[in-house]
């Protein structure tokens, strides 16, 4: 081998070694880049996961707070509705009791009226009514008495002993009497309806005090 050939051979070996070194360096650089990229990606992923966990924790806390607030609101509404229901039930109970009391009073009143109409007290009531009108009007006046057909005989027997001129009309659906003096614009009303209207509150109080005295 001559000197020229020796130099060419050494140059080729030197170039090959340089190329190999560059390739290794490039490979090492790629590995470092990939490693750095992986680390950065890992850091980003971990940061995202932490952020997601924080957001989920915040959302969980928020939902818990909303749930507590809604539950408290629901309990409050439920308690209010329960109070209203109890109040309505009590009011309904009182109304039902009041209606039953009034029903019993009406029944007792009807029974009392029927007994009154058959008693001597009714005759006395009619007589007092006639006497009362006589005390206010002159007996010389002609009077018209309006009564029920059932009372015509009774009215006639009583009125003829008190007034000189009596006209009886059986046009009253009610019991009791109405008395109209001659040429007068007013009428004396002694009907049962008027009597009960004037005495009903008094009779109701009396009935309640006796029937429900233990309440």
C-alpha cells in the first residue's frame, strides 16, 4: 500500500466514525426530546387531573350545599303544610261541631214550637196579644185579625170578648196573629215567626247552656 492509499483509507475511517457519532448524538437527542415531552405531558396530565378533581370536589360541595338547602326548604314547606293541614282540620272540626249544635237546636226548637202550639201557653199568648192591642186602641174601633185556619175558632172566642167589632181572615200561613185596627196604616204583628225572630238568640243561648254545659 502506498502513502496515498493509506491517507484515503484513514480519511474514510474518520468520516465513518464521525457519521456514526452524529447518528448516536441525534438518537440521544431524540430520546431526550421524547423523554422531556413525556415528562411535560405527564405534568400536564397530572395538572389536568388535579384541576378536574378540584372542580369535581367543588361541584360535589356545591351540590351538597344545594341538596342541604333544598332539603331544609322542603322540610320547612312540609312543616308549614302540616301546620296548615292541622289548622284546616281543627277549623273543619269546629265548623262541623257548630253545624251539629245548630241542627240539634233547630230540632229542639221545632219540637218546642209544636208543643207550645198545643199548650195553654199558646192560648195565653194570643189573649195577651189581644189585650195589648186593646190597651193601645179604643175598643169601639173595628179590627181585622188575620190568622191561620187552625186558630180561627180560638181567635173568635177570645177576640169577641175583647173587641166589639171583629173581622177574622184566615189568610195566614204562619201561626199567631196579625191585628189591623180600622183605618190604621200599621199592623200589630204577633205571628210565631216574629216571636221566634225576636227570641231566637235568647233561646239558642239557653239551649246551648243546658245542652252543652260541660264544654
